[in-house]
């Protein structure tokens, strides 16, 4: 069994490295095809080797880590607020057919509005960009969380609920002992989807009105003509987003094993 697991790990690692190598080759090929005599000086700094060199220099820059921590802080706070609202909302929608019917059209209508479209309204309501960004993150994560949790709860077998009622369980006991435990495995998958969407929204949201964050760094590099930083920052954003996704995936796998 041990040798089999080791073999699977090596197999997976080998194909992962092949995929990364192909991505780097395609990246270099794209730059090669785009470069001409007039744009060579700018586009060449976007190729893999200069990008990775710049990325290493960014890792040694305290300003980069200050902005990274600012972005991660916004994601954490936005996730906490969205979870505090979305999880109870998902339970209510999944548990009550009346609430599910009444909320269906409004939720599906609101979730189709781009979160960035709310920025001007959020600025008028909250008065500053920092609070407006939190609002955008919450509105981005709220609907996937609520809908995923409600879907998981709606699939609970009615026999389990009826059995609990027959044994004298109150509605609150039913929610605490049956509904919430049944929805726990869905939390990780909901967080993975919601945080992935929020991470994508966060970067453009940070390009306006704030003085920290990865989105701010990209805007600043563009305005100061530091083109060599643009691709390095894009890679850094993808790297941190990937790491967050891996943590959530491990959390999800933990709940699946428990289930």
C-alpha cells in the first residue's frame, strides 16, 4: 500500500511538472510572437525569466508584503461577514419551502449583477473605498454560499427529518442536530467557490481609492511605468489565490473523510 501511494504521488507530481513546463513554453512562445522592433523593450520584460526575477525581488520588498497582507485581511474580513449572513440565509432557504420560493427570483436576479457595478453605490452609502471594498466582497461571496448551503440542505432525506420529529425534536433541535451537521461538508466547497470569486473581484476593486493591496500595486506599477512589475504581480496574485484554494481544498477533503 505504501509503495502504491508513493507511485501515485510520483505520477501526479510528474504530470504537474509537465503541465507547468508546457505553460512556461506557451508563455515564452506568446511573447516571442508578439515582440517586434517597436515593442521589444517593453514586451520582453513580460517573458518568464524576467518575470520570475522581478517576482523574487518583490518577495524581498516590505511594501509588497504590506500590500499582500492588506489584500488577505480584506478577504478574511469579507469572508467572515459573508459567512455570517450567507450561512443562516442558506439554512433558511434550504429548510423552508416558503422562503425558498419567495427568495428564488430576487437572489438569482441579484447574483447576475456584476459586483463591480455596485462600487459607485457602495461609495455613496459607505463614504470610503475601504468599506466599499468589503461590501463588494460580501456581495460576491454571499450568493454562492447561500445557494450551495441551501442546495445541500434541500437534499436531506425527509425520512431523517420525520424521524427526528417523531422522537419529539423541536424545530430548533432539528436545525441544530440534523440540518447544521448535514450542511458542514458543503461549507468548504461553498467557501472555495466564493473566495475564488472574491479574489478575482478584489484586485480591480483595489485599483481605486486605496493605498495598499495587490490591485493597488498593479495600478501603481502601471502609472509609474514599471512594466517589469506588472507580470510579476499578476503571477503573485495567481500564486496567493492558488494557495488559498489549496487550503480550502484540504479543508473540504477533511470534511469528506469525516463524512
